[in-house]
């Protein structure tokens, strides 16, 4: 005997209605509005494609939240296309069908509007909520950046798409494909409300990007990620949009592509990058800034820091070329009062940089919790020079130094300075150079084991770790991980 509950009357009725899609579509007008959300859930589960599209077109509530469809394990391309196609039909209509009140299609995976569960029998949906008090509900007509000339371009449609937008050319996501198809057909785009805006790899051409950005509520964007996708000319062209993202708290830029027209023309690079940097002046809520592999940054850190406020909690310049003057400028910045995470990994330091690096560490010493100096070519001499500054980092809980050519003597000096019995810390240290066969040679396991034995004896004098682990050919660099818990 089965212990499972029998299907409810509503479930049986839904199955009966959806068994014949043509009949289901005809019956939508006669159903009470409050039955449509659970019926849509059944239609999605049973993959009734045409019914899903028609229900979107007839949605009687102002908001339809379907963010669960964006989850990778839930993503059904056909169902997703049906939802967007239904939404697109409404965009094309000058007069709405009777009873259709849909204004916002919410595809955020974790939506502020999504307090209910579409499948819950007690509160199966959350769709009638007014969003007028939210920032996303702004006047439908606003200034446009491209100075469009047609009256149609000056008036934004009274429909909105809430989605975290990922812009890329190869294998674009369904939402981007939907927007580009409409552009190619000369159709109007919805207003777009993004919390997260991502550019990955090769992107559509600049005119297409600008048409999409014209419809984005820039003040809603909270996180921007640009990863090996935009050249310096594109960045400069999109800079005015970024300057209006006044609520951005996280900005990540990796691998700015150098345009052939800017090669060997320093003045042009200076002008383009300076114009881009100036847009940070409006980002007063910026808390996390990460620039990775940005060659144009060298010699311009002072310009950037003029526009970065005191709210920064994360500052990362990784795999960048920084001059001694850049490090001095960095030490003079006003971004240290709340700084918790400082990442300068893969920045190659030379002897001339030591004064600036020491000054940066001293500025961050009272607040920094996570410090990454991995892969910086720090030698024993350089490590000794910055030890006094490292010893001042009283809040430090995580230090990464692997990937630096340091000897066992240099590491011993570090450990005697850094390890205090009352502090919990994680240290990722390089395996000493004297454990290898020469510079760049293979690791000698016998030497490593002897060093680890000596390390345990040393640590008994200072603070015994809860974990000692060595890794070889596992991560980017060989390292010794020490964990200390109070």
C-alpha cells in the first residue's frame, strides 16, 4: 500500500486542462485570475510550451517572478524561450489584451520580490506585489545617452525585464539572444533592471552594446564584471554609462584588450584610460574594486585613487605593472579606513618598490584581514625589509606569500614576527628555495621533509598550528599551508 497522498482536485483539474494545449489556451479567459499562477507552474512542469507562452501574454498581475527558471539545473531552453516570446508579444502590442496587466518579468534567481514559492499550496506565488516603492520603478521617460532622434526612441516601453545580464558573443544566454533578435528586427527593447552586469569574452559590436545599455536602469546596477571582453576604445565609449551606475558596490575589470590603433600612442592611451577612470567619481558606494591584468594602469594609480572613496573594503591590483610612483600614490590614498582585503598578487616588486610597498602595508595595517602577496618575486632581502610593516598588521588572519623565492632562513624570520599565541591565522607560504635542485629545478622530497621537521620544532617555540600541509603540483604554486586556531 502506497503512503503517498492522492493528487489534489486542483492537480487533477490542471492535468485535465493541460492535456489538450489548444483547449487549455481557450479556457484561460474563463479561469479566475488566482488560479493562473499554480496552473502556470503545472504548465512549466509538464512542458506545455504553447500554453506557457499564452499564459504570459494573458498574465493578470503586474509582476511575474520566474527566477527559478534561471537556475542551471532548472534551465529548460524551450520553456525559457516560450516565456520570453510571450513577453515579446506584449512588447509589440500597442493595446494590451483585456485582463493582461503584466509590467515586470522578474528573472532574478534571488529576487527581492520572491518571498513566496511558486509551488507552495498555501502561498504559491508572489506576483501581485506593487514595485512602485522600489528603485526599479522610475519614470518611464528619461534622458538617453545616444541622443536618439525618433520619438519612439525617446519613450521607453512600459514593460520591464529584471535580470542579471551576461553580455557575450559566443554562446550567448537566452536573454541576450532575445534582446539581440529584437534589435535585428527593429523592435523595441524592454526596460532592463540589472543588479549584476557581466561582459565575458568577445561581446557583440559596440552599436548593439550601446542600444542595450540605453535601456538598462543604470542606477540599479550593483555589480559590474568585465573579463577579457572590451578594448580600451570600447571602455571609453561605454564610460558614460558606467558613470551613471551610482549604486555599484563591486567593480571587476580583467584583461583590457589593447586596440591596434592605440599601440605606441601613449597620449591616446592616456586620454582613453583617464576618461574611463573618471567615471569612478560617481560610484560613491563602491566597496570592492579589483583590476586584473590591466596594463594601462601603470603610472595612473594616482588618477584612479582621486575618485575612490573611503568605503572600500576590497582593493585588488593583480597581475598589473605598478611603478614605484604608483605604490607611493597607493600609500597616500584615502581608501584604508575600512579596507579588509588587500590583494597585490602577481605584481612584480623590484628593490626600488620597497619604500612604497612598506608604506602601503603600514597604511592598511590597522584594518586589513586578508593580504595576498603571492607570486610577487619577493626575495629574502625584500621580505626582511617589509617585516616591520607586516608585524603591524594586527587584524591579519590570512596571508598568502607562496610563489616567492624565499629561503628557509627568510621564512623563519617571518614566522617569528608573524605568529602570536593569541591570534588565529592561515599562512600560505612558499616551499623554501633550498628544497629545490637549483633555481627552477625539481623539488627534493628529502630536503622538504627535513625542512618540515625543522619547521615543527620552530613552531613549538612560537605557536603550534592545528594543520601543517605541503602541496606540490596541485595549485598554481608549491606551498606550505599553516593553520593556527586559538
